[in-house]
């Protein structure tokens, strides 16, 4: 009986609780600015040691976070970096599609802030009727709420510069290595080669 009564009470209260949570939920752009952790630290420091200037914290040397625009811009700003060069810097485009580990991810202006790991695959940059495709071996994408996206890849090459005959040769070699591998290290190394060359082959045939 007590268990039944408790269930009834929880059932009756749930809509009220849900409604209150819904009413108190806001979009991030609607929230008022709050004090940063650095300002809180400085205030606490001055209360304890008012005659000594507070030490600098790491946040003191960081640039302020860009404000989230009240309206969604018409273009997405993309920065595409490699360890040895910058493929795109401040490029305004309509959309990018990245090969995230969870699947192909399309990024448009106004996308929510997200961090995604990249797998081997095709990254495409869309601007009007122009589509530029790159093959990336892996990396990360940082999608900011102010319609700026940073893409960091280990290796990347335009699709039209890939030699399909070399891809087929590499895939055959690593497939042979995988079948003849005797240690776990050899198997892992060969499997990585098969995965990368298979992704390259899919990028060319797809």
C-alpha cells in the first residue's frame, strides 16, 4: 500500500516538475553574462589580502570568448589547419561536411557548439556551386556557437590529387600483410593500413 501511495505521489508531481524545468530552460544566447572564474578569484583575493595585487591566472592571458550573434549569419567561417600548413584561414562558406567517427556531419551557420573526432574519410567544403573535397586521415573539428569552425587534421590532400592506381596497390599490399601477420603489433599495423586505403578507395569511387 505504501509503495502504491508513493507511486501515485510521484506520478502526480512529475508534470509540475517538468513544467518548472521547461520554464527555466533558456538558450545559451539568452542567458545574462556571468562573472568569470578569474573575476571571482580576484574578488576573493582582495578580501583576504587587500594590500597585495592578485597573481595572474591562465584566464588573464586568454582572449575573451566571441559573443554569440543574435541572428544566424549567412556564411560559415572555416579554418582548416594541418601540422605543416593552413589549407583554409577565415574562409566563408555555405557548409562543410566532415567525416566524424559517429558518421558524416554537416556543419551550417548557427550550428551548436560541438567537438568531433575525425576518422579517415572525405571532408567537403561547399560554397555555392563549388565543392572542394579533401581526404583526411584523422583529426578533430571544433564547432563554435558563433558560426566559426576549426578543423585540425593530421594529413589531408585534395581528392583530385590522389592516384587511384597507387591506392589499389597500397590496399593490396596491406591486405596481404594482414593475412600473413603473426603478432598483434603486425596485425594492428596492417589493419590500420587496410582501413586507410579502404577509405581512400571509397573516396575515389564514391
